[in-house]
C-alpha cells in the first residue's frame, strides 16, 4: 500500500504508470480504520477542492454506497409490497365472486338445509369455511410456484434465495385472512336466504 504522505506528492504520470491507466478518473483510498473514514473523506474533499470545483469531483464512502443500496432496497420492498397487495385484492375479489355464484347455484340446497333445521350460523360457517379452503388452496399453489421460481433463480443466477418456514406460514396466514375477509359477505348472504323462497328457486 502506498503511504498517504508519499501519495500526496506523487506525479500524475507516475500514478498513471503504477495503476496502468492513461485516463485516471477514479481513485480508491483506504483509511486506517473505520473510525477515520469520515475524517479522511473530509481531508480528501478539502484537498481536491483546492484544485477542482465542486461539480468536477465526488467523494463517496462505503457508508454512502450502503445508504444508497438501502434506499433502493426499501423502494423495491415497497413496490413488491404494493404488487402483493394488489394481487391479494384481486384474488380476494375472485374468491368472493366464486362464492356468490356458488350461493346462487346452491340456493335450493340452502333452502333444504334450513327446512330440516340448519341454523343461520351453520350456513354461514359452511360457506365461510369453503372460502377459506379456496384461499388456502390458492396460497398452496402460490407457495409451490414461489419455491420453484426461487430454486430456478438460484440455479441460474447462482444467488441463494432463502425460503424460511415462517415465510411459508405467513403466506398461509394471509391466505386464510383473505378467505375470511372476502368470504364473509357471500356467507352472510347465503345464511339470510328465506327457506321458502329458496325451495322455490329453480
């Protein structure tokens, strides 16, 4: 490593020869310790400011690069979270539509069940459980696709994609919540059907 004092008076032609370049535009400086990085960056900034204007050079530390990377990661996290939210909304609306169609097609069945003594809460629970089962099945398919995609990504990019148990459990929990949230309205509609009118339904 070149001594810092020696480097301060090194001719540019010598630096070009040592670093093997004819157009030096990036200099990498190593500080003695992590505690002196900011102080060294300030000294470099001050030294270069005597020769160049502020728009002709930039002093960047690893902390700056790390902060930039964290900002990018945060933005990507928000974007992916938004996409996941939209996917959950679309999936939930799909489940609700399927359950509403199911209620319409099984109106007579609901009337028969009520006629033989089924209570309102029994009908509601039945359709709510069916909505949860639909959402959990969708969540299972999603987890399988995600696991396959992560494995393919790891094989092609050679970058480890870590899928933990708690992530899978969280995915199933969200699936159940979506099923419950979007299944309440169809289940409530089914439970409030009039048994006489339901038996007449064709």
